[in-house]
């Protein structure tokens, strides 16, 4: 992870919920500067921090926001969508059989040929090698058992998992809002 004093092109802005937590960690809740300016003018956000970069028109000038918070709280209690990405995030981007992190795919714990369904409770992340080795067998038959019993995660659990995978580039003005559990400097 690299902390940048000057952000990459685009001047992204970290978007916080009304409780000053990011809307999401993975992917990080970032808006392009144009969206943020629109939200400021529509009075939907409060500017928390700014870049040194200034935008201006003939009659107006303002520093670009680097962090904004929503004026109204957005509930985050919806069940997460069953997607490949969320499945990988639930399983921390590791094979549930051997813990490898490369060539990931997903495996039906109870094979579809045996009536297994494509649900949170029957799918785990698997590397290609383990998936081929297990094949159409049950975990008992293949002597391969997932490290964790597959289950539907909560939105909160996925957010917490996402905190473990920070983006490669973070602006210094974002740090106070991303890592609540880091030690403070004296």
C-alpha cells in the first residue's frame, strides 16, 4: 500500500456515510470529482477534507473535496448479492481446500450432479487444481473438506473482510476514515 500526497489522475473522493464510515471498503467507496461537485451543489454531502487542487468557473472557485460525508444515513443492512466477487471476498480470496490464492474458481461442495445447488451454503472458493482433484465427488468421497462451512455472509462481514484488502493507492486525507483500529501517532 502506498500513501499518496498527490492522487492519481481523476482526483477521486472518499465517500463516507453519515456516521463517517466508508460506504464500502472493497471496493473502496470513491466518486469521481465531477460527481462530488454535483453532490455538493445539490447539498447531499458535507465536505470533510479537500485537496489543494482548485476548480473554478468565471464566477466560482472551490477546492476539490477529497473526503465527503453523506447528509443522510444509508442503511447497509441489505443481504449481499450472491456474486463471484462477494464469494471470493467471503472466502478471503483463498482456496478453501489448500489456501492457495492463485487461479481461483468456485466449487460446489455437494456437486450439482448430486443435487447440489448454486447457493451461498454450497459454494466455496477453490483453486483450479483442487477443483479438478475434487471433481464431481462429495467432500467425504474426495477426502477434501472446506476449511469453513459455507454460509451466507452479512453485509457487515463482507465490509470487514474488505478492510483486509486495501487499495494500492490511498490519499493521506482518507486514512483517518479507513482504519479505525490502527494505532494513533503520539
